[in-house]
């Protein structure tokens, strides 16, 4: 369990909160809940409704679609942020790879915070945009690798 000061210092280092004023971070840190999850615990499942953002305080999680892993996330990484802005089901599942501690921010807590400090919405939009770009780059690299391998002329020996 984090103390109030540790929680504030931790949140200050998380990319989506990095540019926010300390007075806002103090308020945000005070409303977030801290949850513990055991190894191999599914935090949420693809297709289910969700209205919370999670931040990994300690441990590791994997983001996945059925048997396909999309990412491993560690301390300071956040996930679930898309559900804060729409009513759509979760786009992936998240399962712990080891014991995890997470801070949780609900949609209602975030909307109240955005009313006070609109910059938080801009930071989250930047994070989502960056993740889409990174995903597209990985997808393009994979497709390039696959197409270059299939276009090779077999070696003659």
C-alpha cells in the first residue's frame, strides 16, 4: 500500500499525468483506489463493459486477445483508458503475469477531474494516439517482413 506522498510521486511519473499541476495530482491521487491481484488473474476480459483506467504500481500484466499477446506492461504503464471515454466493450483482455498492485481511476472520477483540469483529456488523447501509431508501425513491419519473405526467390544449390 502506498502512502499519500508515495502515491503522489508515483502518479507524477506516469506519462498521462506528467504535465499536470501538483494541486490536481494531489486531488487525483486521493480519489484513486489501490487494488492487489494475484498471478494469472484476469483483471478484465475482452468484450466486457469497463469504465476504469488501471496503472501498474508493481508487477507485470499482459494485454491479449484470446491466445495472442499484444503487450507486456510494467510499473508506470496504464491500461483500460479507452473505456473511460466510450461505452464500448473492452478491446482486449488483461491478465497478471505476477502479483500486481494497481491504482484505479473510474470514469466518474476522471470526468470530475477533467471539469477541473481539461489538460488531462489532452494527455490521454496523446497516449491513445501514440499507442495507435506504435501498433500501426508494428503491423506494417510485420507485413513488410512477411511480404519480403514470400517474394524471395528460392536459392538454387
